[in-house]
């Protein structure tokens, strides 16, 4: 759901209050069953004693009555049941005319309770009047009033000078007159609402009238004023709001904002309830720096299918891209055709590289390098998986022409011949094309039968596997002089793999706490035959990173266009520290590949006879300290090639300090060396501060500075944010400008108790580097 749907929250609080009063109409418009004849003295005494009231010693009463009864029965609507009981200090009933209850009157029903100083029953039970400290109470609502009147002939309930409280959300308010009738429904005149405590109303909403008519799915509010600190800040002469679970077509509350990129902006959303399972949101966004943008979002939901369509269009950008139309669209779908068959689609595109940077997005951020475009069908069973997809990417920024897979079909089959022997087949058929006048298109077919012996026990596992990897290429060479490529290529490789792991564990007591310590050594031998592959183009293959998990993959490239020959041994170990609740407190892993023979594949040549050492660490030091580290050290230079370190001190969700460092020795001829500090902490009563600072140590400059400060009262909060960050905007050649910075100021007003989160750390999700927890322990 788009964030704009949440703007109905404030209105729903008043709606909720009005809806909670509806049961009062049934509970109070009563048909009284008065006694039809005079009681004997003995009956009067028995009835009075039942009420714990003592008559005079001679058995008479001080006023002429026809009947005194300790209770009356609610004439419930057809299909319902339940008694209404009245208790009071004294009671007077005049036959067919009047019933008077005085002193500590309580009217109790299965759903609610009404108390008052006095209550009169008129017109043979057709009219009720209660006065003096009247209070209506049910499980979720409490209303205090000067008086209540119920007329069963008119089917009308009225309460004067009311004050109400809503349980669960700290909501309260008042109304001069509250009316509930069968004809008009619920009406509140001169009504107010706030979540602030009594005597400290920092904000409130007032309306001259709120009307909720019977049978209508929405209510109406007239002359609504929004007050902050006693000052009116917003006025709506009329608005309608939903009172049922049904969605209603209409305007939602507007959004306001500003930034250095868009300028001042105003966005007015319109919600369209197309059908019970289809809806839409259409918004007009006015930006002083760029013009008027149209945004839309449509959703649908069926028994086995669901999807969304987002469309954004700016016909004429007045900013950096003068006179150019700009657009973004995204289509997402997931569906189930049967127990085994499913379909999916995720298709996005945009007009230019800087769209997300300039105009923002709810689905992508400015660090993304491509947008996915794929659609297909999938079959899945216990032994067989089959899929056919069309895959493409919209690249952001300058890049080589990317390949589309039109289509890509995969079929994988596995089966157990017996308890020890498994057989399997992996296969793939894909056709790759691109818009380049030079790069070739290609048809690729790959089949990989294998036989394996898996052996798994609680103390470890052993796997022996043998495979044949055969790939056929039919390449359309647009330029005959392009490299060493050949039109047809057959490549057949053999591969053998032997993998084993053991698990050792023992009780360990550290710092007075009992743990289980595990040591899990693992080893793998991998052999892959060699065949020359320089006659094959690169369609979906690139080198992968040497991290701990990739050490045991046995492949140094993604895709199938390059399969390096191997004769190597991989050694590694993982150690875990597990507490008595079976939670992992620490996970540490380290490993390395030892090459028995260097690769003959040109793209897979290595330096030395060992890979980089790869290590990982996740550690919950105590309740407040967390540490995560990932590092790769070169085998020849003994220098760090890549590293990432994150440590966090956290007292609760609003009190934390996090330090991050990221280092890459070489990435596209650039060295990455960045350090960042993120913090969220209270600085005084009602004041909270958050901040983030990232610095590029290689270029000796800051790349993001972000600060937010919040003042929080009992029921509202004001947030001020300031930011300056690297814009990462692309120039006309599609290259990021690393010297362009953006800055902005944001101001946000928050009503507490109205569906908004009070997490201060939420402010840190903004900006170039969002806040993320550094640990991945279970």
C-alpha cells in the first residue's frame, strides 16, 4: 500500500468515536415492561427487599405507587437477547405514567453501563430522561454528559454537553450535543478531538458538526479546524471520511514538502475505489522547480493473482532537463495457475538516468545501477523444476550494451535411486540479443547430468559428485572481425567434487554463562577439465567476489560463458557460540583455496598458488554491543583487498551509536575507503537528536552529512532535518558527477497516537546511506 493511504488515520479516530456510540441507541431505546396491576403488601415488601431498600414498618410507602420493581427487561431487537438491569437508591412507579429512579442510578446492559443521579421513565416506558453526572461506559468508550434523553417513538437518543474518552489510543474530546436517531444516524455538534492529556492540549481538531447517516458508508464533517498550541493552522469547510471497512472514492489529505531538487512541492492524492478487489491512487504533484507531475498507482487482488501498476509522468521539466518529458513505470505481478504452475512479472523503466535522483522513487534509490525487467512461468515439483522467463535490464548510467534473454528456459531434475545414490540433470536454453551494431547475438544450450552420493548425519556430511558440463553456442557475428569468436561452439567439460564437513561441539562456560561451542571444519576437492573458451562471447558472465561462501562454489564466474578449469583444495572452518536458548551469539568463519594447478583459462588466471583468505565474523558481544566484519586478504601482497566493518552500541530502539568502515583496494580503477558514524540519542527532556556522517578517506572529503532534531510533547512532535550529500547525478555522457552535492531542509509535524511511529531512528532511514542493523545472527 502506498504511504498516501495512511492519511485517513486522523479522521478515523473521530469516526471510531461516533461508531462506538451506535450501541447506545439499542441499549437505551427500551420497551419497559411495567407491572400491570397493584402488588400486595407482601409483594411490595419482597420487591423492595430485593432492591435492598426497606419500606415503612406498616408495609406502606410514602407515595402512591402501582408497582415497585428492582429491574426491567430490555425488549431486544429480533434475533438478539439480553437483560437490562436498573438499580437505584429509591424508585417510584406510577401506573402507565411514570417511573422515577433516584440516587446512584445504574442502567446495566450486556454491552454497556449508564450511571446518573436520577432517571425518569415517561409515557409508559417510551421516553427516558437521565440527568446529573450521566456516564456511558463500554469496553472501549466512556462518555460523560449533563443529561441523556431517549425517545422510543422517535427512535432518538440525545446527550448534552458530553466529554468522551477512547481507550487504547488516548483519544478524547467533547461535543455540545450528541444525537443518535434511526432517521439521521449519528450527529455531533461542536465536537472536538485530541490525544493530549487534559489541561495540556497541544493540538486538537474541532468541527461544527459531524454527521454519520444510517446506511451510508461514509460520514461528513463541516467547518473542521486543526489547532496547534491553541492556534488554528488548517481549515476544511467540508470533508467526508469512511466509517466502514469499505474503501471509498474521494480525496485524501494532501502532502507538503520541499527540497533543493524539486523546490516547494504539494501533492494531492485522489483515491479511486474501482471494485472490491481493484483500487487506484491518482496524485497531482506540483513542484516549483520542475512543474506538474502526474502519479498513479493501481492494485488488483484475485484468489490466485495479485499485482500493481505504477505510472509517473512529468510532461515538461522546468529544472535541469528543460523541456524534456520524463516518466517512470513499474508493473509487478504474482500468480498461481495450479498447485505446480505459477507466473510472475516485474517490469520497470524510466526516461533518463537522473529520474530517481531528481524526482525520487518509492521503489528504487539513487545507488541502484539497473532496473529489472522480467516475466515468466514456473513449474515446481519434488523432483522437477521448470521455468521460462524473458529477462532484460534497464541500466542506469553509461554501460556496455546489456543483453536480453529472449527467452531463457531452465529445467532441473533430481531423483534418488536409493538411499545413497542420487542422479540429476540441469539444463538451460537461452537466446541473447542486444541493440549493439557490433556485439553478437547468441543461442546457448547447456546440459549438465550428474551423479552424487550424499551422506548426512548430525555430526557432519560427505558428498561425492561427478558431472558432465556440455554447452552449445550458435553466435550471430554482426562484425566478422570481432575478436576470436566462432559462429558455432561445442564445449564439453568434466567435473568431480568431493566435499566433507564435521561438527564438533562441547559445553563452554564463559564469564559465568553456559554456552555450547562448535568447531566445524570443512574441506573440498574440485577438479574441472579445461577447454579453450576465447571463441565464446560474454553474455551473462562476470567474475564473482572471493568471500567465504563463494570459496566452496567451485566457480569463479556467474553464468555459463566462462567455466574455469580447476584442480584445487578448499579448506575452511566455522565456529559458533550458542547460548542456552539456542541463539547464536557468535559466528566466525575463515577459509582459503589452495590451487594444485593454475588455471589454463585466460580469464581465470590467478596470482600464486592460493586464493585470498576470506573471513567473516558476527558477534553479539553483550546485550548492547554488536559487531560484524567481512575481510579478504590477498595471498601475494598480504594486504587487505576488501573489508567491511560495522559495530553498534544500542541501548534501545532510539539510543544507538554505529560506526562503519568500507574498503576496496581496486574497483573500476578506483579505491574505496569510507568511514561513517550514525547516532540516535536523547539530548534533553522532550528533545532527541539523530545524525549521520560519512567521509571519503581516499578523497579527503565528506560524502554525506545528515542531522535531525525532534521536539516531542506528550501528544505531538516536530522534526527538523538538514542534509548535504553527494548527488551522484549523471552527466550527458552517462558518467556520475562525483563533485555535485545536494542539500535540503525538511520539516515534519507528527500527531502521536494517530498511527505514526515514535521511533526516532526512523529519521535515519533518509539520505544516501540509510541505517541498517549490522548483525545477521538468528
